[in-house]
């Protein structure tokens, strides 16, 4: 098992300040607990390797690699390892939407069918059969997983999942045979799992948002991301495919064994990232590195700005990272769908901690976070001015059954010696 501190090299040191832990309220001895906390996950063959990162007040305080990006070749994880971030694509898509929202191109409660007419007459699957949707799907609902759309792998409704599967609609798969437009047209033909605005169900809604971007701008979604987010923020390794120069840095993707006792390399999910994908989905598909995604996360923490580049106004960034449901509806939507997430609401494409005491773990009210299917996770904590992430490449997410994310959270917050939160 391998573990070492990964100091940022010349590709990144112009983007981040490296801080002495004590100067920004961390205990160096307590930060040293991260390695022994992560090590058992690798020694017990639960994950192949990981990259852990912490920044506070805009300065990097911890960037450490553990284990391997490829177990067979003993290729180590490094700061430049390229990860498939799957659903961590979603917050990026949400930012693109809010950029155009600021330009006055739409309102959040506009029906999505105003821009994507195929979604005009939606139907809802009920125990009695298909019924018309009572209200139109709105853009806000697409951003908050309350549109009535779902995913083919969600267990909520087997019949709807079957129809999604027959239509081959799943944005986590790379497709060279159809575009984002074709993807959303296929979704429009499928029934909803619930009436719009009445239930939180993890869904393909962010791909509708990505298609909205294409319609409003006349640009392919990937081109818009490159020109309006990745280039301005200096995200040099983030895209829908690897470049010739960074393909060798792409971590191997592994799938967990059914007995949870190990994992094996898989090519079933995500496809060949060295080749271009025609489908550039809003909910999955990007590859990135820890330093790249730190640029994005720090922009959110800075309320829309990073290194002199402003993508969003402070008020817009706060709106994106705020709970979009009132207390009663938030409890119904999230507690019913995800019983482990007490004290957590939902913003645009990410969870928001509404009551950390109720959540019952180290952290702060107001945290915004999201994960990716291959076990990537990040969060921003505005109260503590903190960004943290743990990246690996294992399907399904170990935090669902192994506790990797929460174990990392424990050792991040216990290392803080000063808190900015007022009691």
C-alpha cells in the first residue's frame, strides 16, 4: 500500500497557495491521521486507491495519494491522476444554467417545454396506469431532481426502470451513436415516476438542463463548458474525454464484487474515454483531476469567483447552494428517498445541510456537496471556508456500504483547531 503527500507541481502552483496548516487553523499532527484512516480501505481490498484533498481560505493544506490508480501495473495515484467523475458533472451543469439565468435567458420556474417542446405532454406512471401530468416540468425541478424523471437503475418503480432500459436511456454510458438532443427526445417519450414537483427522485433532469443550454446558446454543451467554465477557471484536464497527453493518467475503473470482498477491472460503465463521445450529458460523463475540480469547488466557495474570474454573482452562487424545498416538503422529499440523509435538503444539483445537529456528524450547516458513481465526493463548507474531496474509481459508491466518505469527513474536521462558526 502506497501513501504520500502530493505537492502541487508547476502545472498547478500558479492556481493555489500552499498553506502552513497552523496558519489556517489546522493541526499538522491531526492531519497525519488521514493516512491511517484511509489505509484500511486499501489494505482490506475495498478500494484500489484514493486522492484526498483539503483547502481552507483558498489555500491548499492537504493533497495526498493513497494506493494505486491501476492495481495490476502498480501505477500510483498522483495529484495528476484523471478520474471519471460521473455525477460530479451535475454541479458543473447547474453552474452553466445559472450563468444563463443571470443573462436573463430564462426563469427558473419556466416550463422546460417552453424550450424543449418534446416535454409538452408528459405522462405519469401510477398503480392505475398512465395519467397526464397535472403540471409542466420546470427548469427548477430539473435542477433539484423533483421533475418526475428518474434513472434506469433506480429501484423506485420497476416498470418505469424497464422502459428506461428498453429505450437504452442512461447518461452514465458513453454513446457515439446519438447526441444530447436525441437523448432528451428519448426521455420525453418515457413516463414520469411521479407528478412534477411532488417527489425527490434522482434523475436525468440535468441532461434536460444541458440541452436547454444548447438551445439557448446554439453551442454544443461540451463546447460551452470549455469556453465558459473550464478555460476561464484553468481546468486544464477536465472534459468529456481524455487528451492524447493525459490519457495515460486515467485511472482504471473497478467494480465492486457482490460479496464486497474485493473488486475487478470493468469496462462496462463509462466506455472508452480516449475516444470522443457524441452524447455530452449534463448529469455524467466528465473526467477531471483533483486540482481541476478544486478550481471549480473553490469558485463555489468564493461565491462565484476564482483567481480573478467571476462566473456567478454572490447572490446567484448562494441560491445554487441553498435548500430549494421548504421544511415540510424537504423532509418528505429527501427523508423518503434517502433515509440516511437526515438534516439534509437539496440545492441545485447537490445536497445542502440544513441541520447538522440532526445529521449527527462533524460538519456545518450550509455545506454543499455531491458524489460521483465511481466513489468521488466533494463538499464546500462556507462557514469554515473549507473545500474537501476524496477521489477513487470504484462502482458502486463505497460511501453507501463502506463509509469512505464519512471516514474522511471525520478526520478532516477533527484536524481543525479553530472554527469560524459562531455558536
